[in-house]
């Protein structure tokens, strides 16, 4: 059974060119074309493609929002971004939306075919520029978290560790020999400094940064 592909791009010439070339492959079947993100979402619901070649900038709905909607409703569908944009402002949101691949439109035809087949085998296929942006973004996040941790006082850090161990404010107060009111103050302060919404996020943050086992 061939790879069933939906092409989503607002340029008719691009869609026609991709379809013409891909149809020459025995293991690939073009089952539809979409001219914008909204149409891509609608056709995905009815056609259930194996993979979507998704442009980023399209009218009515862009490729990132379309990808997010499709992956939420139909996570089994693979999506490869095929675009002219290689900047971080496009790469990171596309990958966070659920794209399995990010390639530029100047990709060689044979390489495009190879990427499609690898994505269908479960591999991620990123253009070198996309990979560079992704690594830089991860590095920036790690640096930011370290900077946030450095803002905590020793007592706030102690409270954070106890939160990660699943202790209540009363239990933390008993462990650290402070009042429960003081614990509440420390919790409020550390959540603000770490830019977190609640205790659960604080616990995950502590574990991620190896503050507790």
C-alpha cells in the first residue's frame, strides 16, 4: 500500500509541480490538494492522508495552526513543513505544533522523496538550519532556567525541593522548622521567580533540573 499524501500550499504551481513529480513514485499516491490551512484541516478529516506536505504562510489559516489542529484531532497523520522560511520564529512553532519534518522548498526532488519515506518510518527529518534553530532554542531554555534558579534564596530552594517530594505546606514547615505561613510566602515567591503557575509545575521544574531524585 502506497503513502497517501495531501499537498497544502496556496500556490497552484507549487502544488501541481509537487504532485507531478511525486506521482512518478510507485509507493506514493497524491489523494488531494489544499490551497490554505483551513482546507487542509477539512480534507484531513475526510481523506485521512498518511502524510501532509504543509506550507507555512497561507491565507485563512497558516500551516502552524493547521498542523496543531490536525495533530490534536488526528495524531497518526505525519506532517512535513515545506516552506521558504528558515528563521527561528517559524521553525520552533512548527515543530512544537507537531511537525515531523521541516524542509525548505529548494530541496532536491530525490531528497524530498527520501525524507517522506523516512518520516513514514518514524524518523524526524529536519533541514540543517531547522536543526540549528532547535538546538539553539533548547540551549536558551536551559540557560534561562539556570538563571531563574539562581534568583532563589537558599530557603526558597529548600522549599522547592520539598514541593517536588510531594509534601504539603504543613509538612514542609515541620521539616524545615519554620511556620506554615512562612512556607506559603516562600512558595508564592519561588513560583513568581520561576515564572510557574502552580506547585505541580514547580515539582516538574525541580525534577527536570535534578534538584531531587
